[in-house]
């Protein structure tokens, strides 16, 4: 059980890794939190630093989620085994709960990074990485929903919100265990709440499309 605690701390620290902030500092000597939407995520990096840095931040932030879940799978490979748990405990369900908690901690880390005074991004790329590692079909289907909305609207935030809404529906449709369904609901609500400023802009029609700057820079 102490290993579970380690996995949770590692998930939070992995999620906290400030990829976008580092990109801003290294490439242009700027604090990404002071420009554009103020988010440290790939969209704001794309908008501020360009396509290459945006793509790198997207991949690295996604990998943070993959690694957090891969780490807990690795822990499961040698502990705990069923004989360490009471016989009434279903090991598979127990592992699903663990993976769910690890995923939520990684999401939290990305947007409330310990390295950035508890701010950060909107947890979209990290959530996608978690989903791909949790259940690749759900991950790919979520990415497809995102891609369809991007193709139609060219607005990343709207597409992210659509993806967040799709996750619990996909978890249910693909008969995933209860913890994963709850992950989809909790993670989805959290990601949508992180987009409050975007929702305001969407409602007033000033949310920028890909390639556009924000009308009111932060
Ligand atoms: O991935 C975050 C995206 O959905 C919105 O980012 O910078 O436009 O607020 P941003």
C-alpha cells in the first residue's frame, strides 16, 4: 500500500512537469503564463511560440499521462498480488481504482503544478495520454471526437470540451469498469471547469481559432 502512495505522488509530480513553461523560457525567455490565454498547455504554446514547440509540448504532456499509468502497471507487475489482499477484494477492480486515482492525480498535477505555484494548463493532452494508457480504444475514440470538432470549428477549446463530454459516454459504451467511468465523469467535469474563461469567450464569440491571437491578451 505504501507503493500505491508512491505511485500517486509520482503521478502528481509527472503531471506537474512544466513542459510549456520550460518551452517559453528556453525558446523566447518569456513566461508563457503571462501571454495569450495564460495556460501552459500546447494550444497556448502553439499560439505564442509556433507549431514546432506546440507539437513538442503536446507530445510531452501526453506522454506524462502515459508514463503515470505505465508506472502503476509496472508496480502491479510484481505487487500487489491477490494473496496480499483480502480474498473478498477483486484484484482487477482494485487495480482499476488505483489507475483511476493515478490518472486524476496526473491531471491535477498538470493544471496545478507544484513547480509553477499551483497553476498550469487545462489538462487536455495529459488526459489524452492517460486515456490511451487506460484503454486505447477510448483514447483513440476521444482523439477522433476532438479531431472532428477541430476540423469543423478550428477552435481547440471547443474541441477539448467535446472530447471531455465524450469520455464518460465512451467508457460506458465500451463497457469499462466503474472506476474508469467515474474517471471519465470526474476528469471530464474538471477539464470543462478549467475551460471557464474559454466558455465565456465562446459565448461572446471571441474565442480564437487555430492561428488566431486572443483579442484580449492576458
Ligand atoms: O488544451 C487547452 C485548450 O483546450 C485551450 O487552450 O490556450 O486556448 O485556453 P487555450
